[in-house]
């Protein structure tokens, strides 16, 4: 009689068979892994031993195969390449400045030491899995290292120092102090500038990469990048009058002026320096300068009065009004009053064509303009006693207006009358002194157009009718 198999017995037998199969598979896998590890370890050991002083197979630097190479061989390969690179010339430039430098002076080329260190360490980190992967991957697919370049940073900075000295500027914080309706201390903020060596190094490395691919030596040009540094206090932050930037300027020179004339120009221009013109306000030169006489500190210099050039208090003040007139023109502001001189004055044509001048005779003959902007305007004067120049700069906020000024048209040119000589008993006998200088007569006219958003705001024409001027000499008739 057969024994009946119970359900529990049946499944118990099945479980034992599964456990036996799993156990057998487990030990098989463990054995396989151990065998593979031993085999792989042997291969790694072999490679690390054989290539202890060489680069493992399959390694490239760009397109240069360096597998199986020793450190000495690597040095020779890249030294030769660096010799070729260093036959090149590089021109660094910025604006109108250039520095021509040979690649050899900068020691440009492959960073051989770094290339040797990177390539010789591949597959030798003592991390089994990592080394195994690198060795196997290099052997089958190849390992491609990026080129690393180097140059002498100190040599680069030394070669660029003359350019850096011209470029370098410290950032300037704004200074703005008001006393009454006048700015008594003003300094416009400005950004600092310097060579951006970080960006320049990137440019130099890019150029190096191109040089390595070139078969012949040549000349490369690199633009020097400029790094901008902002001031801590900007002009806009220093005031609440809307004064943020320059909106226009006027310039003039007054070479060969006598000392008293130079003194008067300095004094009169200082009276206008720092003046604030509010939105909608009309500026008056006569009001800003005030009384012009010896009582207010002016010295005698030549002026035009009654159709003659004579010594008078404040000679040279018209140099100031002429310079201011030019600043008003260039700023695109409406001019309410302007008068031309009676004859052509040589000082005003030293750096300008005829016709761009303005005379004043305080208080009757004035120069006026209106501030039609939405912000205050600050007038600053810059007097240079060394170069004998004067500059007025208007600061405010640009509102999009554009200024176009035509060249003066000169017509009706007439020759000056013949010189005349007048006896003067106050001068020693035989002495000749010139008191008037000849000037041709002429009509000079120019126009100015001011536009904003394509619309014409101002379209004016300025005409100057200059009388021909006669040279006059005084002839001494007095005693010895």
C-alpha cells in the first residue's frame, strides 16, 4: 500500500530543492566574482607594473598620441611643440595703444609639467574599480586629455605695464556741496578702469590653442579687455537735483594774452563756477558775474569801447562769455540774448572759425539762456593757466535732445584800412607803440538745430557783422 504525500510534505520537498539551487548559484556567483577580481587584479597589477614609468596605452592629448611614452619622451614631444609656438608674435592692443611681444618672451606653450602629471597618473590611483575602468576604457576606446597651456604671468604684466599706466583710473566718488544757490564743492563721479587680466588670460589661452594648430609662425592680435569698477557714491546719489551727467561743454584758448587779461579771465570764470540754474530759470551772465571794475578786483586790460581798443577794467571777460556761449550752443539750450563783437578778435579764432563769440558789457549788453530741461543745470568752469585754456561744462540730465551746428559761412570780406600813426608826446621821441591791430571785415553766420525724438525744438541762426579794423600806432614825440 502506497503512502499518501501530504500537502505540507510536498511543498517542504520543493522548498529544499529551491534552497539548494539558490545556495549553489550564490556560491557559483561568489566564486565567479572572486575569480574575476583575481583576474582583473592581476591585469591591473600587470598594467601598473609594466607602465609604472610610462603612460598607459590609448591616451591622447588632443590629436597627439602619448600612450606608452615615458616622462622624458613627453618632455621632448612638447618641448619641440613649444619651440614652434614661441616663434609667433602677439600684438596686444587697446584704443590707440599697442604692445608687440614675442611668444618666447611670455614663455607661451603647453604646460608640460601638468601634462606629464595628468597623463602619468592615469590608471594608477590605487582605486581598483576606477583604475580598472580607466585602463580598460583607454585600451578599447582611448582617453583624450585636453591641452593645458601656460605662460609667464609676470612677464605679461611687465610688457603691458606702459599700457596699463595709461588705462588705469581709480573710481572717483561724487562730491556735491551746496551753499545757497551755488555748488561750492563738486566732483563728478567716474568709473575706474584697469586691465581685466582674468579675461585676458582666457583670450590668450584661446589664441594659444589656435597657434598649436597652425603649421607656421605668424602674428596674432589680442584686444585688451577693460575691467570697470564703479564708485561708492555716484553723482546721482550725491544730490537730489537731477544732476547726473555732462550735457554739454564749450572751450576756448587765449594764447599770448597779457598777464592782466589772464587774471581777469580767471576771476570772471570763477564767478560762474558752481552756479545752479533751476528748471525754467533764465541765466544772466551779467547777474552771475556782477560788477566788473577795479573795485571788485579786476585789472586793466584791453577792451573795445567807443569804437576803439583801450585799456579798461575787466579786459578779457569776453573770453569768458564767448566760452560760455559755446557751452550753451553745444548743450542745446535756448539762447535769449547774445551779441557779437564789433570786429574779429584773434583770441576767439585760435581754436574756432569766426562768428562763434559773444561780447558782454555789464550791465547793458548781456548773454542769457533758459534752462528748459526738467532738472537743475550746474555750470562748472575749468581754467588752465598753464595751457591758457578755459572750459565750461554743463551738468544735468540728458533728455534725448541732439544738437547740430553748421560751419560758419564767411561773406562780405573786406580789407582793413591802412595803418595810421599818431603823435604822442607822452612817449619818448622815436618810440613806436601799436595800440590797434588790423582785422578784416566780414559777415559770419551759422545755424543750429536742436531735435528731440525726431522733432525740431530749436532752429536758430547767429549772424556777426564785423567791421574792418585799422591798425593804429603811437609815435613818440616827447623829450629824451
